[in-house]
C-alpha cells in the first residue's frame, strides 16, 4: 500500500465524516419517528452526491457509455468507486454476476426518497436501515484506512536500507 | 469496536486537549517575524479551525449513547483532522524570516502574481533535499472537511480574511542561499499551471484506457476467465494505475516546460542541477513514485527552450571582453544536453511495461494541447527572449566586478533588472567562468559560487525595492 497523499487523507476524512453523519441522521429519523429536518435534508443530499461519484466510477469501470450532457468521469471517481465496492463486498451486498452500478443506484434512490419524505409513512424503514448500514460500513472502512496510515507512519524506522521513495503528499522534483 | 463509556469520555477529553494545544501553538507561531503576511494568516486559520473542532467535539460527545458506532467514527475523523492540523503548523513555524532566502520571497510572490494572480504561496524550508509544492489549495481542503460539520455562517467566520488558492512551496533547507538552484522554484509554480491544465482537459482518455485494459485483461485470462467481480477489481487497479502514471507524467513535464518558458536557460540549467545526481532512465512506476525518466523530462524541457526561441542569441556590443565566450559556453552546454537527450534509453524503460506505455502514448498525444494551453494562457506573460537575453548578458559584467546584478543603465539613468534576467545572468556567469568545481569553492579574485549566490540574492532584493520605489514615485507624480 503506497502512503496516502495529503488530498487522499483529506478525501478519506471528508467522505468518512459525511458517511457517518448521513448514517447518524438516518438513525435519528428512525429512532425519533420524525422525517428529516431541513438541515438534515441538506446532509442527505450531500450523501446522494457522494453516491453519484461512486456511480460515475462504477459506470466507467463497467464500460457504460456517457452521454454528452452527463458528468464525465474523472480519475478521482475510480478511487471513490473503490471505497464503495469494498463496502458492498464487506456487506455482501453484491453478487458475483451483479452490476455494482445497479446496487449503488438503488441505495441512492432509497436515500433520495427518505430525503424527500414529509411523513414517516413515506419512508420504508427496512430500506432506511439498509442505507444507514451502507454508510456506517463505508465510514468504518475509511476510518480503518486512516488508522493503517497512522500505523505506517509510526512504525520503527531503520537508519539504513531506506530505498523506498518518500510519500507523495506533495509534488517534488 | 465501540468503547466503554468511560474510555470514550477520556478519549474525547484527550481530543479536546489536542485542539486547545493546537490553538495555543498557532497563536505563539503567529507572533513570529515573517517576510510576508501569508504564514501568519495560515497559523491563525489553523488556530480558528482547532477552536471550532473543540466545540464540535463537545457537541458530539453526548450523542454517543444513542449511536455509538457513528459518533465514535465522527470523533475519530475529527481527531485525525486535529492531529493533521497540528502537524501542518510546522509549515508556518518554518516560514520565519530567519529560515528563508528572504531576499527572494517578495520578488517570487510578484513573479507568481504575474502568472497566477489568484494564488498565494508560502515558502518554507524542509530538511529533505528537494523542492516540493502542495498542489491542493489548503484552505479549500480544510473547508471541505469542515463543511460536513459546521453551518455555512460559521464556516465563513473561520475562513474570513484567509486567501483562496493557498499553497505551500518547500525548498531544501541547506540550500537556503543557493539562488541559482532556487530557479527550480519555477518548476514548483509550474505544478499549479499543470493542475489548471489537467482540470480543464476532457477525461476521454479514461474511456480509451478502459477499453484497452479490458482487452488486455481478458487476453491474459483467456484460458481461465476471471469471475466478473475479480475482473472488475483488476480493471479498477489497472485503470487507476494508468491514470496516475499519465497524471504524474504530465504534471512534471508541464511544470518543466512552464519553468523553461518563464525563466529561460536558468530553469533548464537548475533542472539539470537536480537531474545530474539521479539515474536518467528509471521506469515511471511505484518504485520511482511514477516520476517520468529524467532523460524524458530534459528532452521536453530542451524542446521547450528551442520552441520558445530561447537559445542564446548573439550578445550585445560591449566593452566586456568575454561576451562572446558567454554565448559560446551556453550553446556548448545546450549541445551537450542535446547529446544526452538524443539517446533513447528512457523510451525503452517506458516500453517495458504495457500500462506505462499506454499512459505515455496518451501523454504524447496530449502534448500539443499542453503547448497550445501554455501559449494561450501565459504566452504574453512569458518574458520576451530578446529582452531576457539582452538584460542577462548586460548584467554579467557586474557579477564579474563583484557587484549585485540588480540594475541596467548608468549614472542616474538606471532601471531595475527583471528577476528572470538576474537569475539568468548568474547562470551565464557560472557556466562561463565557474566550470572548475574546485575554483567554485575556492574563492579567488573573481566571485566564486558562494559569492555569486549572495550577489544574486542581493540583486533580487535590490531590484524589487528599486521597482517598488519607482512605482511609488510614479504614483506620487500623479
């Protein structure tokens, strides 16, 4: 595993914080029996945007065609999709022959329905639990990534035999 | 794994303590003496963020009992952020006046403002012997992290008076007074230009990469096809790697080309100063952190010099007896460099790995677009070759006499020299008169390398002050 760059670390924390907050919000909606408040809707909307990034990466890898009016894939989408795929694998939510894009679109659709709900009757509780568990698992995986980086940083170093190039937190010559 | 409540309480207490420590340390650092306003603003921003995070930790703590998994994750992400902020304070701590080539700080800021007016750069030393830049806008990175934690109005308060487009450029500490090597800073600024190009280009190459990677992956496993999920994993890894190789290649090549167009031969010679100590043909893979081979970089840089009309022309008429020698020695150096890059061993290193080859084919196809982008966006701001060489040639006699090469003209009819001309004059002097490495360190009658560097730094400072003074006089006349 190559060392995380500064922007990768930031992205890991940013995605992780967002995923945790989305899951916490969904849990709160289910516990209190109240549909999301305006500030919570904004947070859930950010969660949908994150899922959209995953979907772009997933479509690229699966060879889907992009229309001209669509968000074109960026290299970052590949990394983002990797996080989503690991999460689905951990949750055993994707079968060997299943398209990951389909699964991610279902999660995004369920999250959008919760965000738009004005009463609890409009929320499928089982699906809400399922979406929350996706975001909790995603946040936990990202947390593990950060922990691994910290362990790498803290591992004892030998004063000789240092042939590995330094971390690419920035661009050097 | 969730924590028992008492352990969790203790952990949150530690995190809040870290926030307070970062706040205090940032306040202490902000009171240091800096050569520009940027380091102080940076230290103060970190202090404000740490204070905000402490309050968020206090607010998150009571929610643990209701949702331990998510709240613990939130606290851990915040804690990691605080620890990162604490480490980032080292950038401001190192940027104090005494540790910088302070003569160069303000002229460099002016140079950056000419090409990238919306960017701010903070210069700082690092103990590693390398130049580097944090390409990301640090303010934006911090802001993105906070966005999911605090309300917009609070975010605006934290970032009030902090500039957008904030970057940190590092130089090797032991080279603080090496003005000639600091021409490599132009390459670091070039990374910001490279980033603008990469953000602006269409990512159609990714779709092409994907097709080629799927084809190759299926070809490799024709006898025993991979299960779809495994195949997908393989495609992700290879696509990510190819995109990274391409990106890293373009970043370095664009930065080199920009540096050469902005500083002329001085940038190329300073680049060579770093390249000379490293193997020229390393494959751009994980082991070399995906850097393009040096020979490839020098080939593109030399080409940029020639394309930009920056080969040394005939020098101006002068009483100085060695003008023709300067031109001859510079052209000799460029000819020797041409001989190095005419060898094609770097291309073989690239062709060894099909994924590297794929990335570099895309780089080659992109380079005309890069040149067009640089001409279109920065062409009028690059120094004109005629003016650059005329000034640089005329400044060399001052160095010969041990005088800082800060101005042109005589008597009361003088004008400050451009920074680019000063730096080139220094390199012209070195290439012509300091070829013997022993003499470079000995200190004879004429300036040796050590004195040359000091004269160059002083000239940059004097020219900057003189330029500002003239602006002030002109403004006062109006």
